[in-house]
C-alpha cells in the first residue's frame, strides 16, 4: 500500500453543523426584526443630523 492510500480523510464540517444547530438559552429575535431595527436607527440618525 502506498502513502496515499493510508492518508487521513479531510475533516468534515459536521462538527460545525452540530455546533450551529444546538439551541441556546437567551433572547430569540427574528433576523428581519434586527435588519429593520438597524435600518430604522440609521434613518433616524440621518434625519436628526439633517435637522440639527
């Protein structure tokens, strides 16, 4: 057998998938709300700077 046949297999991403699929405790917020909140905060900041 050659060295190539005994080479270890590359690491899979299964560990990362398992990590990200785990449920954690804490506040759960939908991504849409975070995006809308961020855009609203930016818009309010721009409006305040315009009328300042």
